[in-house]
C-alpha cells in the first residue's frame, strides 16, 4: 500500500469523504458514528495502534536508535492510550483520583480540568488569561505539535544548520504532495466547522482527530517503506 503511486490520491479521497460526510450526512447517523465509543473513535485508535507497530518495525529494521522513530512510537502509544482512556472500558477498572478531576470522568489526562480554560478572545480582544489557557490546552498543544512537525520542520530544512541537525536525528521530511493533501483535508474541516451548527462542529472535531491519526499513520508507513530513511532533499 505505502509503495503505491496512487496512495496520496486515496488519502485525499479518504479524508474528503469523511469531512463531507459530516457536513452533508444525516444528523442522527453522523452522531452515531462520531459519538463516544463510536466508529470514528475506534478508527482513530486503530490508526495509532498501527502507528506504534510501524514505529517499532522501523527501529528493528534499521538496527540503530533513530530519534524521530522512537519519538513517534512513544507518541502513538500515548495517543492510543489517551484515545481509549487507557482501555478503561475494555478492562473495566477505575482510578478515582484521576476520574474525579476529569471532565469526562474517565482515566485519561487530556480531559483533566486543569487543561480546560477560558476563551482566547473577550469582547473581540486577545486577553493574557486567554493566551495562557490557549497554550495549556492539550488540544492546542497537539495541534501546535502536529502542524509544527508537518509544516514548520520541512520549512526549517532550508536552513543548512538546522538541516544538518535534523539529518543527525534521522528526520524524514514529508514530501510536498503529502503536505498539500494534508492541508486540503484539514483546512476544509476547519472551514466547514466554522460555518456549522454546534452539533456539526463537535462531530467535525471528532472526525478531525481521526484524520490527524490517519495522516500520522500514513506518514509512518511511508517512512517505514522508504529506501532512504533520512531524506531532506
């Protein structure tokens, strides 16, 4: 699959299909698909699980410690755990100390009350408190990390000193077509969410989380099958 020249075309169709389904789909059916423990959530967990496996296989096949392969393996494992509340409902256990301060009363850390805050804007102005809350939000931290890796780091490779460092760390630069597909799908999801009613916004947000996982899984698959693990050309 990851060697197929039509891979990014499939990725574009896959992403747009889900985004447009949330926008045009029947409200009741969309809710069932995107609800807690629904199809979208399971698909998100599945992509992270495959991401963990691909990260481990990349490390095994290269027989050396690759910083970014290690990082993505750990991150996918953490994302998988957080997405499933560390399989709490599967193994039926409880951690009251965490659940008592969790917005969803579950054992995960991204929904802790300390990561919830006020809006960035108040009366059309950016407030200091809003900035602090924006930066401590796990959702925003995730977005900054995701777009920083797939958009900012590729641009930084044009600096010869940063490029040299990234080569040492075995950074695998996503190609331009991958980035374009990623942007088309995710930007459209943000635009349609802004134009939507609240229930569609929530469904789109859940779907976008799945798409983040999908593009990470796709990137790690391309990384694993690439003949040149470090490619900053």
